[in-house]
């Protein structure tokens, strides 16, 4: 039996960012991950960061490569009805976005852990949580044929949607809210220059499209596809033809195509579990909430949870106060539901749900409204860049993360 302050389940971005921030504050943690490091770092995910996430990654001292290689964007384009409208995020909100792959964030966090010798148990099997309602919760796991037990003060459930943390909460204490969407996204990655300098979100009668990137020489494109579609139905040529067909002429002509280096289909879902705390177990990131990728809020919301929980744990070890810990679920969910609303609304605005022309005309009217109204554009931009922390429910003058060095 080993003893530690915080046991973290899952070495995705939530788990590693939390353990890094706690370590910088002198708080010990251990991370238990059931997969290998290669598997976790090999997953292709989104690549758009709110500036509050950029700040947090820099506070965690894992932002140097991001600041060097990431692309800061001041705006984006909405394309509809054969035309485009630019949303000037910087002018409307004072905030920019950072294009930097989640895969890179994962690697930077992994490297920081290796450099610091922080405890990550890869390929931890049969992770289980015990006594979460006591003040001495325990986590057990196997490594090879050996059983291990950890005694801790807090457990952070950073094990994603399919993890065991949320499922460890007795059903009667957790409420699950879910909305599934009748379509998916097929995404490809290709080493070709992006079609434009900023992201393009496309509403088209044939379905949604998104033009994104990872660098000036690597592009990421998505197309709305049917849920039961199969990658085999999407050879590169068909993908490029369909994308070109959904883009306004000015961009269609500029599209540079090439062989895909990654191609995958993902379903779209909105999911929120309440509360995000049960006893000494705190749910973080995808373990508590899933958003459709329209607006790329998943990683940013996970980072916001991590900031709240790390401040709360810091306050506890620094001053013994449990105020922020007791506030965690309410504070996190306040932001989660706003991001969930925006992602649901943006998905509804940009995707094709049926052949019904009335629905599409309404979407076009709303897009025209956003293009023609500063108030509507500002509301869109404010949600897109991330509702800044000022929107938090007022809190007691708690501790703020300050680098220990
Ligand atoms: N035991 C140990 N580890 C587990 C278990 C388990 N029983 N179940 C899951 N895990 C691990 C997974 O293998 C994964 O590496 O937990 C990790 C969870 O990571 P993510 O799913 O990436 O979740 P999170 O860290 O919250 O990141 C959220 O990821 O999916 C994107 O859009 C999402 O950007 C958001 C971000
Ligand atoms: C991506 O680059 O993968 C991306 C960007 C913006 C989104 C979704 C995904 O809204």
C-alpha cells in the first residue's frame, strides 16, 4: 500500500495537465493509465485552443513549443449560400485562438512528466476505486500479475467517457444528460497547405464542412457524413470532390489536394454528467462531459475543469479550506452548460438535419443575421473564444495558481 495526496485516473490531457500543475505547487500525485504512452499520444484529436487554455499550458510550463509552432488566429470565416463572412474575433472580443494539435499538447505534457520523473503508471490494469465517501479513498490496479493499492486524499477521474470513474458513482447520485446527432464527421489530415489562412465553417445544402489546419503545410478537413457511413466509401478523391463542392467558389478554386495521412469518422454527441464530484472523487474533462466538435470546446473545457480543481486542491493543502473543493462541481458545470449550449447551437446552425427547405432557410437567415449584426457577431465570437473566467459564479477570495519558481 502506497500513500499519495492525489490519485489521477487517466493520462489524457486532463490527467497530465492536472498532475503537472499540482507538481509545480509541490503536491504529489500518481497517474494511472490503462493504455501505453504510444497509444495515448497516437490519438488524432482536435487542434484549437482558447487563449485561457494557452495561458494555463504556459502556467504549467508546457507551452514553449506551442508558442513557437502554434498558429495564433484573430478570426474565422463562416461560409453559406455561396459566400463567406469573416468574424473578427480579436476586434470583437480582444481574444485570439491558437491552432495547435491536441496530439502535440499530449506530447508536450508527456515530455514534461518524463523530464520531471513524475509518476505515470502506463498499462495499469483493472483500475478500481474504493471508499470514495470516506476521507481515505483507495485506488487499486494491477501491473502485470502484481496487485497494487494506493491510499490517497483525493481521486481525480480523468479517464474519459469510457472510464471507470463516473461509473464508480452509485447511479442514484448521478444524472446523465445526453443528445445524439443524426450524423457524423469524416475527417482527413493531409500534408498540403491549408485552403485559407483561417478556419472556414461551411453551411451547405449537401452538409457541413470545416477547413482547419495543423500548420502552414498540414491541413485538417472535415465533412458531415451519415452516421452509418464507412471509411471505405470515402476514397481521397471522393472526399476532395465533395469538399470542393461544398466550398464557396473563391475557396474551391484554391483548394490544394493530396494523399490523406489520416482518415476517420466520428459520431457527434452532447453529454453532461451531474454532479462532477462524489465524495473524494472529482470528475474532470470527458469523464463528465462530451461536446460535438463544432467549435472545438472539448479540450478547452477539460482545461477549465483542471484549472478549477487544481486551485481547489491547492487551497486545501495550503490552508485546509474546502471552500473551492465544495464549489468545484457547481463552478465547473456553470461553464460546462454554457459551452454545451454553444456547441449544440453551432452544430444546429451549420449542419444538415433533413431535406426540409424551411430548416435550411432558417439557418441561412440566422447566418445572415450574424453577418449583419455587430451584437450577434459579438455574441458568437464571445462564445467561440471561450466565455472568460469573469463569467464564473462569484467566489470567495481563493488562492490563484502562481508558479512556485
Ligand atoms: N483505467 C486507466 N485509464 C483509463 C481507464 C481506466 N479504466 N479508462 C480510460 N482511461 C484512460 C484512457 O485510455 C485515456 O488515455 O483515460 C484517458 C482519458 O483521456 P481522454 O479521453 O483524452 O479524456 P480527457 O483527458 O478528459 O481529454 C479530453 O480529449 O477527447 C478529447 O475532445 C476531448 O479534447 C477533449 C479531451
Ligand atoms: C480541428 O482542427 O481539428 C478542429 C478545429 C475546429 C473545430 C473542430 C476541429 O471546431
